[in-house]
């Protein structure tokens, strides 16, 4: 699994998921990826306003992976 990357207004990671993978493995990796992104996006002081954020999970057929992304709404 790739490392979560953080930018000033966004956090993203990719979770590989091919048709050869088991459904349970994919769901576990997705859950971990979502938790990693949220952990990186939410500050320890609790100052992150989740009402102004957008989280998306999109499957990319070219790379056979899910992209999990958290952005501040514009």
C-alpha cells in the first residue's frame, strides 16, 4: 500500500484492487486507507471543520486501484 501524501488542502492515497484479490482483502485495505486519510486530514487539536471537507473514493480502471482523497471544499 502506498504512503498517504498530504498537501495544504488535500490528502490522498491509492489502494490496489484487482479482480484477482479477495473481496474481504479489498474491503479491509479500503477501510485502512480511509482511516489513514482521515487520520492525516484531521488535526490533533480538533480544529478541522469536517463540514467544509469532501471525501471521495474513485476506482481507476487503468491503475486497478481505488484513489481515496480528502479535500477542503471550495
